[in-house]
């Protein structure tokens, strides 16, 4: 593991904290209290960020918020994800058609990050926020791991408790065969989302997320293997991958915020509609799904 830099972590945590409260400028005292640093350290960080234009200080109220220099950085960062340009129209269409929120998640090393989202007025309020990162730790990340090489799948499954490991192995197979993952809602899911929203991306937040992911992995029902057409499910998320030219997952489109429980047939129809969109995006990007020869080799036998 690479060595971490605590001073850099504090700068990142400061930016993340301000980004989590775009409509609520924070005072120096509030920033230092929430980050757990002393006032001299907090003041030095904020002064440096203000000098770079990353933070603005209100001279009257003596509060801080994100600065204009980050707008240009954000545009540059978005330009490094060309798939987003193709994804946005599809996201809007999916959101309107299904009455849900459609989010685009970029895939990085060990995590996915919310890059953009489109909300429909009928969708339930959700805790996604642009910039939030979720660990690719079981049971999260099935829409990425289902298409990953065998050793990565084995490593992911190795983190699942023994009593639910077979279920999650079958869930990866089912995800790949139908083209999308279905996550069923639960109290721990809500806690994960709430934590990602309230906390930044510092080490303590990641440790808490990992603990909650471990808790989720003890629930066999979290990732759906079979969806009975007439049974109702508290569907939390439906995810499907977009592939680059190497066959790797470069983007995940996510449907969430469904306003009511879905029958299995409705969840399957939503997933198939999502896959139609992600396959179109894959083709537009010159990508390709991994070949059949790469299918789940070394994994458990097919789901019956």
C-alpha cells in the first residue's frame, strides 16, 4: 500500500467537506471542529486554498465556500471522461422513462465515483452526490466484478462471509448473464448512502464504509440472483456497465430512487432498458463487452 500523506489528507478532507455543503458556507470554527484539526492548522489550509482560488472567504461573515478556480478544474476533469458526453442524453431519457434517478459512476482502482446524475421529479430523494465514492467491496460493485478477470472475482468473493459466499458467486454469474445487477434495499444500504453523504473521503470514512459493506455482505438477499415476476422487491439500485475498447468496465449507469417496490417483471424490464442504453454507449465509444471465451472461467458452475 502506498504511503499516505496526512497533510494532503487534511486538504482533501477540507475540500470534500465544503463540497458536501454547497449552500452552507462554513466558518473556520465549523471546519476545524468537523475535521478534528486545531484552528491554526485549519486556518493555514483555508488560507492556501483561498490563495489558489479553490476557496472563497466572505470577509463580512468570515465563512468559507468553494471557489471559482474549481469550476475550471471540474470541467477539465469531466473532459477526461468522454463517456459522460455520450451518457448524459441517455441518463435523462432513462430517468424520465422510469421515474427514477440515473447516475453515472466512473470506475477507478478499488472504487466507483459518482460523476453525474439526472433526477426525475417522481424519484425518491436519494443520498447520491456527485463526487461521492463507493468501495468495490462486497457486496458492492457486482456490475464491475461480474466482468472482471477470475483472480479479481476470487479476491472479491474472498471477502464475503463463508455462509453467503455461494450466493454472491451465483449473483455474479446471474449479473453477467442478464447484463445488470439488482440490489435489494435494506437498512444498511441507507446507512452506507448516508455515510457517504455526510462524511468525506478521508480514512475514517472509508473504514466506516468498509465495516458497513461487511455488514451488507452477511445479507444473502442484498444481490438478487432470481427475480420472480409477480413478487414485489424493494429495489434499491439497478446497475449496468459500459465497456471501453479493451473490454474493461469504464462506466456504470445506475438507476435508483424508485418511488415504490417493483415487481420482479418490472425490475427485469428496467434492467433490460438500462442494458439497451449501456450497450448503445459501449458501441458509441468504440468499446466491446468481453468475449464469450472470457466468461466466468474458473468460477462456480452456471446458476440453475
